[in-house]
């Protein structure tokens, strides 16, 4: 799903890709469509992709779908008034994991696989809200393992915390102070592993739990914006360049407080014979609907 911006600057609007959460097995792009008005009203273009859910597919397949969604956005953003050189990704929970994976992606391999031209790093920055970067604890969660079917090998391939820090692009990480110890550990972990250069903002938002923390993403004028959102928003505006400082886009970009980008072709590489999905359709996949977590 994509939303056209209400107003565009001469160089095209900044583009935000928003990835929904749901432990890779639940929810749908429509559950996160509420984020779009705050951005499009101030001139940004928003893309909310869908992805197939576990156990119908595995997590690796979902990562592959998200790389195709980014590739499609790069190829078609200009058609909707967006600037393909100013794309950021944001995700919540499992969507935060996918955002971090995209930050680590070997885009040259993606381009070769899809037969398209892509920049070495198409993402200017990413935001992970309550993201997951070490999937080993998830592998041992009884309520998830039947659907996710994670193995030690897939955990190694799908845990951004096990990867070298990205050579380009910044990831901004935030978590609610009232979230579980594990979510707060995960938020700290990605900063410790990737370092402050790759993760310049790693914030805890006071008074917010796993779901209410999204308020700081949708409404940058509220109290959370004076903590993690404000710092991350300022950093992302610097990443997106001088045009992002224009008044028309300032509020929209201040909400893009970071985003992790999923990785699908990263160390260790995924098998070349891995699952494939129809090209060019990821952004318009059918709504799968909500599923109980």
C-alpha cells in the first residue's frame, strides 16, 4: 500500500517504508496504515508493504519479500512523487527486526537476483521500534516455535546482532521503558554490537509499553518526542540531506526517528535456491488479515 503526499518539493518527497510487526506470524499492513496521515499531510510519501506470514512461509522468505518491496520502491518512488535517493525504513517489533535486516542487506546481490539496478545502499536510514536482533531467545519460546520453526542455523542467518555493522546507513533504535527486560536488552544489544557510528541513537521512551511506544512514532509533538524521537529525528534529517530541512517536510521527517532495514543477502549468505515470490507484487500483496498472537 502506498500513499501519495499532499505536497511535494521540487526534488521529490522523502519516502518512508513502514513494516508491521506481529512476530512474523500475525497482523497485516492495514493494522499499521494509521501511521500514514501524519506523514503524507506534511509532504512525505509512505509505503506500507505486506508480507506472507509464518507458518505458511519461513522468516527467511519474509526477509526476501521485504528486499523486493524496497527494490520496488526504489524503482517506482518517482512515479508517485517520491525521491528514490531519500528512502528510510521503519518497523515495529518483528518489523523492527526486518528493518535491521534491510540495513545489513547486500543490495548488489539483490539487484543481480531481481535483474534491476539498485544503489549499494538504497536506504538513507532506518528506525527500529522495539526491534528484535537476537533470535536465539525467540527460538526457545514455546508459543512461537511451532509457527516460526527456527533452528540454530536460521537464527545465525536471521539475527542482525550477529552481523558486522552496516558500512552505510544509520539505524535508530528505541524501546518503551515499560517493556519487558528482553525487549530492552535487545534494544541495547544492537547498539553494543554495531556501535554508535551505525546506531547513533539508542533510546528508551519513559512511560511507554510495547504498543503505546508507537505513539512517539505517529505524533512527534507529544512527550516522547522530547526524548528518543527528537534525537533520532534530528539525526535522520541530517542523513537525508539539506532538502529534508525544508519546513514543509520537517514534521514528517522528525517522526522517521530511525528504521532498521531487513537483510536477506548478508553474512552468511542465504541459499541461491531459496524461496522466491512474484516480482513487483510485494507492495500490493493481498491483505492476509489479523491473526491471534
